[in-house]
């Protein structure tokens, strides 16, 4: 893709220079401009004031860096910010003087901006450098979502939350925004009273200033983390302890209800810790349940997992998301992918651990059905990308494209199946768990690629078994085929996740189709009475969606009359049912579908509905539904919905994955 390059802004003391060459990204991470190969941040201090009236965060970020080579230039990432000034100090040269720094900025449409800061004094290899950048945010920041009172559940205060993964931390503050390095951080956040603040760090103090009617919250994260795990939330927040190390934070009106649904959170943490054979290092574990606009199911910010309220369904069927986020405490937060090409090391490992813990807590059948559904969605995503596209592999070549474009079920489910395949090569599951424990121990606090994983696996197998057996296992695990080859998993490796129950629900769907809507199958009670594993109902809905070509209005109508699918409150069912209802012009479901997309912000659930509207001739309706609630959605979700609404039909065949970026789409609309 062609990139537009322009100098946006020069520092007050900077010299004018024209830059027409493409901006070089980091040699360690193609999604960042930071020159972390020559100088690396190891701590930063964010000091900011938050104004809800102006919707601005203003302050400074002081980075503490270490020069790996002699260096006179520091490159940071930023997006949607105004850079006000830059100054630096090299304590080896002077411990008191802050020097104004020359800086210039460059931008492109995919990765935000590069901030180049030039040091008059050269830092020598090993020197510590302090860099102070003053800045404020704009409403272009893709990390920050400002909510009105009306968009919250308690309706008393405005609300702010951030979402940084993969490359949006640069929309909160200028920094080296790459998972290839890890830093500790401190933060001082001043807010109007009575707002409360939480971060992915330990809260040290709250100091109230009566004159300005503000409170300053101080935080410290003393465990090094990648930048995408920075998280900030401000609002009318309350906290309830669940047990000695778990708790829940949300708005006061829903606190008791959510604490009830999450009453077994401590058990999930204990079981996960036991499974991975490595201690939980983060101290406490807290889930923050966000307002409904949160665009994803969960985000594994350390000490403050963010969760969509869609996981709080009373039937408990979505609690696996909590297990997933807990598992990230090891795969992702402790051992981290070095760049976004290796994201499966976070997500594939985590999905696998999530399923194994679900199998222990809720039974093998529950976990198998999760994998069965995950397998179907991963095949759908591959169909969207194309079977030979690297995005259909565990090594998507994101290069200079926003890594958001490669976020799909492939990373999760194909990665999960690879781990399952590896596990099955061992004599017993505990041998595999031992491997996990050693792996997490060896790479704690580090960022790695799949090559380190492969090496550790080979070493472990050779130490564990005799040489004939070990070499046999190693030869059966083809990392190139599994990781780098696009398309389905290697031939002969297929794992069957079907269970007797899932087969019965698929058959029920097939029977409905066979009867053509003129009569109902005899055993519809299995659907009506199912209350232990609601995901079996999702299997049924998935099957009618997969067989969309054999469905018609009459069959759909009969299913709805028998099974009340339109009225189901489970979003996993809505995600499959509403697109099908729209495709078959089943008008009785349209009002509920509208309410569904206007009350949920989680993209997984709503993007398929918007896509179905546009594909089936309801583009105006899609725009109307979106436009009525456009301030409700998170900026990233809103941008993705706009991509769907304003894209051509041909582009929609590739879903919303490979189309122009949102700013171009906005321009298209203005024309
Ligand atoms: Zn995850």
C-alpha cells in the first residue's frame, strides 16, 4: 500500500527539513518507529491532568532510557497527540540541567507518527538519558474513549477508558510503543472530584486538593511490561473484594450483580496457576467491567483486566473470557511476543490454556464445544483473507500495515490447535504442563519470537525422553508448516472437537433444513431444555449459518417460533442468528437486531450484523443504525463499522480486513 508521508509539525527550535523518504520502522518491530536497537526505555513517569469538559489529557511523559550504542537521536511513536516541547538530560554529563531538544515529526496513515528528538550532546553507550516530552491529546487518539454520562450504567459521571493493544498506547503518550521492550512505570493522574482512577499498576495514594476540587492518584507498576499493557480508566467506579487476591471494579449500580457472577474468579486463577506450573507473579487480580461500548471481550491489562459486560450473561456461558484473560498473566504479560507477527505466542498459548482450564472447571465437553466453534470462526476468517495470504498463518506479515488488520481468530484458534497438537505428542499431559512451566520460567519478563519457543521445546523434549523418542517427537512437529504456512493446519493433524451432544445439536439443525419449514423435528426439546452448556445452542445456530445456502424464510420462521431464537439474550447466538435473519429478509428479527447492535460495542458481535445489512441491500439501514449511536461506539469500532458501511461489495467479500483506512473512508463519505 502506498503511504502518504508528510512533515506535520516542527518543534519551536527545530530546523526545517523536508523528508520524502518513507519513515523507517524499527529493526526490532515493523509496527514501531522507535529506534530501540540503539536506545531503550526502561522506566517512564506519566504526569497528566484530565479534563472531561475539554476531553483532553495534558501533561508530560518523562522517559528513562539506556543507550545501547553512542546515540544522538531518539525516535518515539505517537498518534493523535500535539507535541508541545521536548527536553533531555544526560546525568553522566550534567545532573541538573534540562536541555531543550530539537525535534521533528513525521506521519503516515497506518502507524501514526514518528517523533525524532535530536540531542545536542551525544549519549555514550551505557549512558542513562532522561527525556521529557510535554503533550496533550486530541480527539484523533485511537486509544482513548470518552463517554458521556448517558453512556454509562449509573448515569452520574462521564467516563474514560483506554485500549492500547496493539499499537495505540502511542495515542495516550509519546513513547517507544513496541512489545519488543518492557518498562516499569509511574503515573500521577489528576482528575476533577469525585472521579476515581484505576490503572494497570498499584495505586499508591490519592491526594485531594480542595482549592481546585481535584484529586491526584499516584500509581507504580514495578514489574516491567510492554507498552500495550498500559491502561487507564476514570469514572464512577467502585470495587468489591471477591477473595484474598481477586476483586471486581465497575460502576456502583452493577457491582453486586457482577461480583455474584464472578464469585468463582479466585478458583479460575488457582486452577490456571496449577495448570501452567508457574506461580502468579502479579500479586492481586482485578477485573474491571466496562460500559457496553468496550470493543473487545477482554483486555489482559496486569492488575486490571478489562472485560466487556457481554461476558456477564447470567447463564455463565461467557466466563471463559475471564479464564482467557487470567491465562494471559503468563502467556502475553510475563512472556511476550516481540512483535505483532508473533502474536500467536500470546493468543494461541492463552486460548489453549483457557480451554484446558475450562475442561477442568466445566468439563471436557464444554471445552470441546468452545474449540469446535472457534474452529468454525477461524475458517471463516481464513476464507476472508484467502488461503494463501500470510494473515491465514500464525505469522502474518503485517510489515508497515496496522497490526489491527491481522487481528483474527486465526491467531487464537490455529495457535490453540498447534498447542493441542504439541500436547498430544507427549506421553502424558503433565509432561506438557512441565514444558509450559519451564518455558514461562525461562522467558519471564522477556519478549520473544517463535524461534525461542521452538528451541525451548526441542531442548525440553531431548531432556525429557530418550533420544529415539525425542527425535521422533521433534520430527512430527513441523514448525514451518504450522506457523508460517498459510491455510488449514497441516494434513494429518486434524483434531476432532465434536462431542455426542454437539453432534445432536448439529443434527437438529440439519433436520430442520431437511423438513423445509413445513414441520418441526421431533426432538426440539433438547434445545428448549438445554441449560448446562448454552454453547450447544450456539452450535445449532452456527450450523444453520454454515448451511445458509439451504435455508429459507419458512425454515427460519419455524425455528424462531419453536425455539424463540430472536429473543435470546446470549450475544453468541445473536452474532450468528441476526446475519442469517437479515440475509433471509426475516423482518420479525430486524427491530431486535437493531437493539442488539445499538446496545453492544463488542466488535465480534456487531460487525457481522453490519456486514450482513450491507451485503443484503440494507446499506441505508446500516448507516441509520450506526448514525443514531455513533457516539456510543469506541473509535476503533466506529472506524470499522464505517469501513463496512462505505466499502464496496467486492471489498466486503474480504470482510473488513483489507480495505482503506478509516480516515480515507471518512473522506469518501464527505464527497
Ligand atoms: Zn487474548
